[in-house]
C-alpha cells in the first residue's frame, strides 16, 4: 500500500502555461483521508511552493532541488553552496553566455538586466529581485543558469570540473546546480525517514533529469509523456503529459483503488 505521493511541479504538475490544475487540491485532501501523505519536490524556492499550496495542511516541501526541506513547519534541511563554488559557477556561466539566477529561501536574485534574459525569465511567472551586486556568502541553496537559445544540455559538461557540485538539465533552457548529493532523492529519503515511510510505499512523478533521483527512491515512479527519453527510461510507468493533467489522471485512479 502506498503512503506517500511526491511530485515535481514545472513540466509535471503544472502545464506549459505555469498553471496548476485545480483538481489537485481536492485530491490531496482526499488522499490524506486515506492516510497518504503528499510532498512536492521542485527546483523552486520554498515561499513559491507554499504560495501554490496555501491553505493545505501537512504538505511536505522539498525546494531548491533538495537543498531545503520542510514538513509540519519544521526545517529538516537547509544547505547552502559555498561562496568559492558560486564564484566558479559564475565564471564558467559567463564564458558560455549563460545567465545565473541565485536561489535563497526568500528570493530569486539576478545580477543581469539584459532584456532578452528578463523577457525569457518572465515566462516562468516567478518573482525575482535584481541587484547589481550579489552577496555570494548568503544562503544560496541553488544556482540556475539560463540559456537564451534553449540549448542548456550543450553546456552541462562545462561544469563537470566542479567536483563538489551536481549539475542537472531541468528543462531545455535551464541548468540547475546544487551541492553534490543534495538532490531530490536524498531529500526524499530524509522525508521518508522522518515520516516512517519506506521507499516501496512511495509514488513519484517527474519530467526532467533532476527527478531521476526521486524515481530511484520510489516504489512506483511515473515519468510524464512530455519527458525526454533519457528521463523516461528510469521510470516504471509513463503518465499522460503535463498539458493533459497526467498527475491528476494517475492520482484519481489510485484514489479510486484506495476507496474501493
């Protein structure tokens, strides 16, 4: 029997217009009545996730790809990338015309005002703050790098020399960088330990490279139909695409089975 559902947000639960299906809120509450916990695992910051699920109780939040974890108002993990590592990321990023975004618990910080970058960033419908000088010694849990040409995968290997960091292609125009072994999968393991839930009792949903670690720590995993083949090969099942409410479809079927 499954006791925990964990889902990615962008490209998985959200459609391509950055909209969350309304059905998910009732589904979460109905699953909780069946003693099934709900967790969200995203590259987004914690305040953004809390805004999406405002009003729901007992939701577990895995933010910044796993560097921040919170459940029941208690902080389970809060890790930051060292300043010297961020400086190396920035140097490599600008060498290849990638635009960095710095994720803290409270804000997404940018230091470039290039109109092409700003225009592309605005499509993600997130709140960000421009500053001419980033405080690199602050609590930066994740760095994202945006490619204006939607070819982020071409640059992943450029960061392979940074041995203390893990690099993921989170979508066609974004590379995410976190501390090594500080990913959604290790965050999920922490959540499972805290809740007393086994991996085999967990269902996960994802669409990108940074979701593979979730799949590996779940008893049943779903890659979205819109996911690349390189991600689908790690999942147990394929769900309908994010634009066809794939997470809703699968969870509705699971709920019916639990209620029968």
